[in-house]
C-alpha cells in the first residue's frame, strides 16, 4: 500500500497461480521432530489417494518452506505420496516515478496448499519441516479442502478472468469507514464478509479482516470491491 503521498498507483491486478512439484536441490534444512498421534491424520486421507490440504506456515517464509518440503520429498523418495504445492499469489502493476513494474504479492500470507496422500509418514515429513505450523482442521485432525475451495484457490474459477485496467483515482470517496462490517463483491475473496481495519485515500485501498480457514486474516482490496453488509 502507498505511504499516503500518492507515490504508488495500482493499475491492474490479476491472480497468478504458482505450482511446484518435487525437484532436485542439493540441501535440506534440519528438522525438529515432534511426537504426535497421527491416526486421525491417516483417516483424513482415505478415499482418493491424494487430497488438497491447507498448511499454516510462518509468514514471509512461504517460498523457503515450500522449497524445504520439496527437498525432503525428493530426499525421502516419497514423490508418489505428493502432488503439487501451491502458494496463492496475485500480480499487480504499479506506476512509480514515471515507471511501471509488475510485482507479485501473496493473497494469503501464512498459508500454502499441498496435494498429498495423508499417511503417518507423509504427515510427519510435512509437520517436521521448519516453519510449518499445522494443517488446518479440527481437534488436531487435518481436514481436506472442500471442492469449492479447491476451485477458488487453484484457479478453475479464475481461469477465465482477464486483465483489466483500473483508471487512476486521484480522489477517492469511501462508502465505508473503519469498523464497518462489509461483504466482498468481486475478486478472489468474493462473498467473504469481514471488518474494515484501514483505508488509504491515496490508493483507494482498504484493509479488511476476514476469516480464512478458521483464522482472522488481513487482506488488501480496492474500495469498490466491498460494500456494507
């Protein structure tokens, strides 16, 4: 977000889907082992061999944690138990000082998605990786993502989205204020509800606290993407 002096203008925003599979890399991080009963984790993976799960990870380390998981998968020879590891991101084009640049920002800081067959061995491999918090779930049981969540975050619902120019707005008139309960109308978080936590009249952006996978998460949106609930 801008520092309030109008230096940065967001001109367009499109989602970029970042997928990775196990690759050769020449080192892996030391792990702290944790003794945990994983009977429920194994049951969560029954049915389809691989399902999508959500991981809570250390914020600002998502890519390095992903790479560590991939190295371990390769080193342990467990590729058949794992599919893709996914970090939801979006690409934004900024104009600053007369220049334009594209940067990538994370949609869900502190989260990643992983496709895996849930067994005791695969569970321990992921959970013992430095920076991994836990799988989202209930009472310690990893719960696979719903089909709707998979479609939303893995691109099927956004595959048809086109890049669109957003005209610069030198003056922004907000229809909401800090503390308002709002509903997201458009974009990756459409239909989510949350509370306005901050506004920037220089960029027209609002910060909204919404609940994602059971945890309050701050997201940054265009002011026209939200309305009072």
